[in-house]
C-alpha cells in the first residue's frame, strides 16, 4: 500500500463512524479530522506540483527516508523503525520488527533470514545453506571443492538423512528402528538397530559395540581393547602406538589403563603411559581420591565436601579447599586465592584475575594474554555489565556497557559508537546480531549511532517519531514520522511542513 492510501482509509473509517453516531458534537469532530487529512493530501500533492516532480512515496511525509547524501548505504523507515529497509551499501535487507528480518552481503555471498528468532532461520554462505525450525527440524546443503552437492535433513532425535555422491556423506537413519549416521553426534559413524538394544560407533580408529546402551559394550582399536557391564565392572587397556602425520613423521600415541567396579564407588586409571607426565588416579567413593603425576599431586577425602590439597609443581603453587567450592586457599607464583563463598573470593594468576563479593552481587574478571587484554565488571550477573577488550598490538579497544533493561552502549574498536535506551534482550545475549536487529527496534525508545570514519551520526527517538542525521556538511531532522522535515546542505536549508517546501539560505 502506498502512503497516500492510508489517509483515504482513515477518511472512510471516519465517515462510517460518523454515519453510525447520533451525536452532533461527534459528527463535527469527524468533519474536522477529515478536513485535516484532506489538507495533508493536498499539501503532499502540491509539493510535487510546485517542484515539478512526480508524486511518489518520497514526496509524502509518511515514508521517513532519512539517509544522508554523503552515505552510500540508505535506510528507509516506514512509520518508525518497526519496518525498515537497507539499500545501496555492502549490506542490504529489511526488518519487520519484532517478527522477521533479512540481510544480504553480496560481496561475501552471505544471506540471513529470521522469523520469530530462534523459531525459524535461514543462513547461506556461498554455496552452503541451512534452514532450522526450533533446532529440531533442520535441512542444509552445499557443494565441496570438487563441486559435489550434499543435502542433509534431520528431525532430531528421530530422523537423519544425507544425500551425496560421496559414499562417506550418504546415509539414512530412522530412530529408534534402524539406520546409519555419519560425522554427527561426536562420532565418525553410528549404526543402530532398535536402539538402545544395539548400536555400533566409530571414532577415529576406535570401534565400540553397545548392547542395551549404555549397560554393555565391547571396544577395540589400534592397540586398544576393553569391555564393560555397567555399573558392575569395566576395563580398558591401550598400548603405546604411533601414527604418521602429514609431514611423514611418526608421532607417539600414549597408552592408558582404566578399571571400575560398582561404579561410582571404585575406579583406577593410568593415563599418558609412555610420556613424561603419566597420571595415576584412584577413587574409593566417598572416602578417598588421589591424582599423582610428575607435575601435579592432589588428594581428597570424604568427597565431595571434605578437604582437598593440591601441589602443582609445574605452575608452582599449593592449594587447599574445603566443602568445594565454598572455601579455598592458594599460595604460590602460579596462583593466589582467598575464597569464602558466597561472601568473597579473590583469585589471581599470571594471566588473569577473578573476584566476587556477595555473589552474585559483584563480579570482576580479567584476562591478559597478549595481544588480548580483557576486563569485565558485573553487578547482579547481567543487571549491569562493563566490559573492555583491547588489542595491545594495535592499541584498539572495544568497550561495552549494559544496564538491563534500561540501556546498552557499544564503542567499537574502529571508533564507531552506539547507544540504545530500553534494551530488553541485548544485555542477555550481547553478541547476538539476530536478536539485536529483529527485536531491538520494537522496544528501543532512543537509539544513537556514530560512524568514526565519516563523522556521521544518527538519532532516533520514540520509534522514529523524532529522527535526525548529521554529517560533515549535511543535517536532517524529522518529526512525526516525516510530516515535519528540516534539511540543510552547507548554508542552504529546506523546511517542509506537510511536505510543502520552504527554502532559505544564509548570505
């Protein structure tokens, strides 16, 4: 529907209401409203006649088109930001907030569409695409470097299928009855029949046969064998083996020995056999647990609330804890800790620090692993958050502050800035661009954007009731969704009242 259609619809509605109203006072009011809207249409059409321009949506104030002439990318807002389009820049698309959004980057061959995110979404990168509905129903496809096309679909956890010329990517599975699944669910291959009665899995060179999963299994591989009848007894042994890497060198694969009986009450394990850091672990639950290695010794008694003491030789510190994680103490070059949860905790290492007071009232975390330097302060977990992330090599810093649900402010590493007043979801999922563009326009009362490279700025208030844009030599202001406009370029200015132009200049 074009912008002129709306006033005519309003007139029809008013006329029908007038006919059904017996009050003379109400009838007079409807006449005044009709006259106002007709005057608006006359001014809008008159604007095109006076300027010798065809009558289009851009000549009527309902389309709040507020893009600066010096920008390549243009944004069109219809009746505020609830529906807007992006045209002309690297990123194009549209948003109907809070229902759906679409974005496209032609230079990167990227497309994204969301409907009621995360209910339904579509993503494409090059030849690869993916659809999902509530993450349970998914279908995807694409081409590899040899131009072989693969198409996949799943209805988790019942149906999985893939169609491809490559036999390693071609499979069908209908659970729990029968099927084969490849390169999914953290396994290279899965075969099952009447699961959990029978399943067979492959992970690298290890093959596991499961019967009445997870009770009985038999496992074998390169130098490996094992079996279990859970929770009664199980064992697994792997010899030291070697594998040739892509450079033609032989790499040693450590061995291990594992046993359990009446799980979880007794178990033992030897890990890293054949290396310089063999681990020996013993557990008699809940009385005793120990770990011994060349770099770390740890002993715990009366698990899980009893004391634990650890000597870490590689990192050079001693640690003692009681009723973990409530009480803790550590001293040494590698770690210092004072903790009495939930009242206070102070933990520092050579690469970071983590503190809290009256958890979750106050939390502070920092990481310093050059070139990354990251600091974050939180109050009430997510109620207030102040985070800075710097690149010490380039000197650039990203700064984000959130006060839920009042505002969210970002200062990007490239100097761009943005402020959103009333941020219901952004502080909860701060880096989710789909949430920000689909839902943000529906509830934000005030937004400000500044672009450092071009020194442009944009302000929008009350869903576009007031909007302004300013550049190096251009300024534009709009009120009432474009019914009142002011634009200046250099020393020339144009003021539009109901789209009728009034020009003026400075001498």
